[in-house]
DNA sequence: ATGGTAGGGACGTACT
DNA sequence: AGTACGTCCCTAC
C-alpha cells in the first residue's frame, strides 16, 4: 500500500488499556475525560482496568493467538531469545499470528548508531519522539492532563513502530523471501535465515526425488556424539541407525568449536594494502556475486563433488552435468534478470514491488553459501564451503597476478572479491579505457564469473586492511559528482564517541580535499584548536562524549560479569528498575567495571580499577548507590588515560590534582611512583611555552660512565632508531629499541655508547626529581631572544663587569643579560621540558621504527586531556545530581 | 533453534 | 616492565 492509503482516517483503529499504578488511584476527572473521548470517537479508545493487572478471563486470553488454550504457558519459558524481546513462551501465546519486530527488522535492514525508537523515528521518519523516563511515570499519574499526555505518548510509540514497519517495507520483502524459499512467513519475520535456505533446498531436492538429510536437534547431536565415542572405546563397529558422516558431526564438538566458535575453515583472501594517500585515479573492480558465481562456474554441488574421507578440501568436480545447487542459483539469477527488465518499463507501485522482488532474489542467492558453512544447518557441508572459498582465494590471486604481471598495472589493495588498481592517471577517460582492458582480459578466463568496474576513486587514503577512505566519482545524468566513501574507519563505527567521529571525519575530508599539504595541516590544526577551546568552555554537548556498546548475549548469560563491564551495568540497570527489558542486542551505556585486578600481577599501564567498600548496599530491596563512588568510576578512565600519557603517575595523585577524593583512586602503585614529580606538570603545561633557556638534560653513558648533555633542541631528540640491538631479549625489562643518540666519548661503531629510550626516560625522571627537590630555587637565563644560555645560580660562572649586571657568558656573540628567575613558572617550564623529552622518548612507534608524534602535539594533547578531565568532573557532578550517570569513557584523541 | 571468515583495535590477565 | 594471548565489539567482504 502507498502511505497515503493506510494513513487515511478509518483505515486503522486503536485502543489503549490502562491500569492503576500499584497502590495508586486514577486522578480526578480522568474517568470523565476518558468517557468523553470514547463517546466522541464512537468506540472505546481508552478503557481502564481498575482490578489487578492481567486479570483476563480464562476463556479470553488465548484469543491473542489462534490456538485455543486453557493453561497459560510460562511467558519466560526458554531463553530470553537472541536479539528479540519475545521468548518462546510469548511466541507460543501468539501461535498462528505474524509477529513483526521492528527493532529486529531495523537492525537487519539499516545501519544506525542506535536502534532505539527515538533514534529511528528521527533518522527514518523525521519525527521527534518524546522520551519519558520510567521514574517520571508516577508523577504523570497525578493529574488527568498529564495522564492523557502519557497515553498519547504510548499511542504515538505504537504508531511510530508501525510506520517504521511500512517505511522499511518489511512485509513485502519478507513475503517475497518466503515465497522464493517456501518456508513459513512467521519464521522469515523472526529472521531465521538458515531456515529459508533449508526450505529452498528441501523443495528443490524433493522435486528431484532425492532423499534429504535428517534434521538433528542439538540434543540429538550431543547424544549421538557420546554414543559414538562409547562405540569407539569399545571398538564396537555396529552400524548406527542414524548414520551420518563422522567428520561432520563430531569434529565441531571435538575441536575448538566447543570453546565458542573459532573459524572452522578459511575464508576470503585479503591483500596486504600498499598504504598511502593516492591522488590520481584508482579503479575499483570486483566480481559480481563471487560465491554464487563460483558454485555455477565450477559446478559445485552435493551431487557432483567427490568428498575425501580424510576431511581434506575436495577436488573440483569433473562432472559436466550441472548439479542441483548451480541450477538453483542459475534459476534465481535468471529470475532476477527478468524482474529487473520489467522494472525498466514499470511505473507507480509496481516499481516498488518489482524492486523488492529483485532484492529478495539476490538475498536468497547470496545466503546460500553461508548456510553450507553453518554447522547447525541441515545441509551443512563444510567441504563444499571450503572448496568455494578456496576457489575464491585462487581467483583473486590469479586476477592480481594477471593485472600486475601481464598488464603491468599496480594493484594496491583487494578484499575477497575485489581489486584496486592505481592508474597513476589524471585523465578519467584514459583510466576507464584501462578498466575496460582489465575487465576484458579477466572475463575471458571464465564462463560464469564476471568482473566489473565498481567505481573510480579520484583520491584515496589507504590505511590498513579493511580501513580506507576515498573520493568516489559518480555520475548523475552524465555529469560527475564526488562522494566520500569511508570503510572501517573510526567514524563509521558505533563504538566511538560522536565528538571523535566528527573530528575524524573533518580531518578526513581535509586530507581528501586535494588541497596543499600545508593548507590541510593548517586547517586540521585549526579545527583541533577550536574543538579544544569548545571543550574547555563546555560548549560540547555531553552527548558527544558518550560511547555505547551492544550486548551479544542476554545479560543473564553472564552470572558474574567480570570481563563484561557493560553487561554488569545492564544487569544493574535492570535491577534498579530503570530498564525493564534489557536483552541481547540492546545498546547499553558503557561504564567501567567495579572489579579490581586480582592483584597477583602487575597490569599494563596503571589503569587499575577503583573499588569502594560501600559500592552498593541494599536496603529493603532497593539499591542505594554511592554517588561519589560512581563519580570516581566515571572519571577513572579519564584519569587512567592521563596516567598512561605520563608514565609514572598514579591515578591517586592525579585525582588529587583534579580535586577529587584521591582515596577512591587508590591503586597498588609503589610509593616511589606516587612521589613522581611529573604529575605537577599537568597543571602547568602550556602549548605556548617554549623551552629555550631550560637546563639541558644530562645523560650518562652506560658504556663509559661519562655524561653529556642531551641536545637542547628537542626535535633532535626525536631521532630515528637505528634498529634492534642483537642481544635484545623479548620479555626482559630492557627496551628493544635504541635512539641513535650516541655518547660523544664512545666510538661510533659497535654497541658501546648507544643510548636506549628507557635510559633517557629514567634519566629524565631522576633529574626532574633532583631538580624539583634541590635546584628550583633559582634559574639564570639570558634575555637575548636568540640565545639559549641558562645556568643555575649555584654554579654560576659570570663574565663581565658586575656594575653593568650579569652578562651572558656567550660573549662576545651575545649581548644578553642574565636574569635571575625565581618564579614558579620557570619551575614548570623546566619540568615541562623534562616531560617533553620524556614523552618524546615514549612516542617511539615500534612498527616502522620512526617517531611519529611531534612533541608539540603531544603537549597539546596532554593539556587538552587535563582540561577535559577537569571539566568532566564538573559535568559529571551535575549529572550525578539526577541519579544515574550516563557519561562514558572519554576517548577523544587530540 | 535462528548463514560464513578476516581483521583492527581496546582491554584484561598470565607469564617471563 | 614487557610480551603473549584471549575476549569482546564492530566492521568489510
């Protein structure tokens, strides 16, 4: 139906049933208001139930379903099913009726950050939904006006769910899928994909007079396996009356699959990407429906493939007579081609119907392979699935070889069924010619398989396997326009905060803008500064910091959710009454665990968890939450992150600096760490500061025991690394990497005199400590802008005449004067310098032995984090006033 | 009861 | 302290 049709008044009717809250009454005037509305509508649109909840006459309740029943089934019977809110108990109540769960459908058909009704109404239907917190409901029962309002919200929710169903064309699509496969519509609506393929194959094999495999329940399988084992033990070779291949049933249970689903066989080939930013045309070619095509190309079927008894991958069939599977797929493809041809001349509602039909045909063809590899499928055929993926890998590899070796083109990436070719051309029409040539050459080799041009990228940033972005050139009526495509990057993932994603997306758009390197860097820096400022001023909405994660299992599946903090939270929310129906697939706020490490070993970094003795108390069955404790928990990730930024700092110490109760951040760190002065830097870091005039870092050489100054220009500390020392032992406490900073007194060759980052880091720490306890009283430095001379007052050597003041010893090159600074700022400056060197040393990227993070940026980052933490504290405090804290781990990376 | 594998990345714990 | 390895989540295909 068109929307205009079902939205017509009178097409749909509704009613609301209302009951009192426990121990409550209906507000004054409500009864009359409801009666008025009913008489106005001509029917009972509002009816209220003054008696106990759910007291339905025993002859009535089963009318919900089409099966007449006298005993109410247990509604919670069975697991609180995967993803769905309806348990088998509930399903049995509505037997014979179709249940369309728009939450499940939306999750299947759409890509959204959240699948809440509010979010979907906004993005799909462009409608605002009012959210009512459960805690507000009692208040709304207090007067007639607000109660009617509440009723309206409830009715709106029902309406929105239904509108969503129409919007997503759930019914037409599932009906088509069901018609194609010949299964039950109700099952398709539940999302039983494997069953659709099962029925499709059942019908096809039955029509050809094959005997189909038996269907085993999982219980039967277990029984059979144990029985078989017993038989083996007794060396009893008696024939089992339920005979099935040993390899197929036993192996999944025997091997790793017992411990939750490792892959059972190998899948698609992913090429190692040639990373980089490409700015000339890139061709994206991919095979159309690779796996269905392979089945047809090589005639892969139960009826054709000869399986080897040892469970190895079978050989390709030599049988030329088409098997059933290829025939079935061929049929689906042909039907789809026909539907698509009708589509060209169709109009109106017919277009929509045909389009859905072709979608359904494609979905069916594509899901066949997956079910061959599905261990619980009636048609489970691991050898076939393996053979198909093996062919896929070989086809991709041979295509790459052809393109590279015979056509002399550069393949920069490819995944399962696609290759990307860097043309190196500025001219799109020439690039297209190349694409045409490749397509021609590749397609020559195959009968059914077909490679095609899937897109042309103008620019592309290739970062890692499955992580890239590109400017895609598309055409509308012949005129080109550009779209940015993002694959696998942070901003397409749901588990990053909005702030981080927006910022990342902006940076990406700049990088792909084609502007000069300087402009791009400038503009990215500007945006980072802007965000930093916004965060400091509290202009970033709290929601942008929030991270949410989904549950893959129902909360009940985790009895003591030690390693699933979000699940633990979900359980608590449920118990506290705020969330009534939390189930797998729900998105829950991510809050860190209350558990502390087991204490038996040190953990990576200093991210120990806080624990408070009064964590949760129960009083008359109600949960009492220590707000301060939760506050500490909320901030703890932030604090830990900061600590990780500046090694050697304890959460407690940092909490102290941020004005928090440090006892709630107590970790097992040693006293020495707690006294580390680097924490003091946090309050003083200023990105405007320069370190000119700071006391240089003194490094002692491990070989000759002599000392020398670390270069005062910090970028020169950021040297590349000369490689691993030969005796570097994995697992030892020494670093595997070395700066090419070299002791000037030791010979250049050999191992002597090389300085490791760890050594520098230790020197920095020691010197910073010494500095802070002894020498901070006075610093003398030259006031000449270009001069770097600094000295401590304690060992001052002065050149010049005392009447004119103290002259810089760099005389005669320098005419500056030495000024004595006693300010605290200088202390911070010096410490900042140490910190700077320290962090520089820590910024070694072990992947390609290059230092990636310029020191200035690191400082900006630390400062931003400190500011963020401080403002977060306040925001969290505000939030706590309402009860549950919803702010999550902050992972904004500047 | 309710298709597949490959892979990145965060995080936690055990081990050396 | 550093590493190895497993779990979880989400994505690409």
